[in-house]
């Protein structure tokens, strides 16, 4: 697991108040209790702060899995 992936996983687990083991790349709102629209926006704010990136509304709406979040962050910070 990459550093980015681990950080996203840890942030999501903390935000949604679940074990990091419950946060998988394919996990989305239907898989994680507590991942509602409000929690999603809080997670996005934490992601922006943690990775020093700015996300636009289209990106925020499209990031509906942990892997989508990881991929977007990697693209923003120039990692593949």
C-alpha cells in the first residue's frame, strides 16, 4: 500500500469512526456506516488539508470510493 493510500485509509477510518480494516479500496458510502454526505464533505476537507491540495466540486462528487480518492490525490500531487 502506498503512503497516499495509507493516509487516505487512515483519514477515512478516523472520519467515519471505523476500523482501518473496514476501509478498502473498493469501499464507498454503501459499504461504510457513517459515510453520508456530511461526513463525505468533512473527509474531503481533511484530504485537502492533509495533502495540501484543492478539490473542485466535480472531483468531490466523483470520489465515491476510497480508490477514486487515492487516484485523484495521486493525480493532484503528481504520483502515478
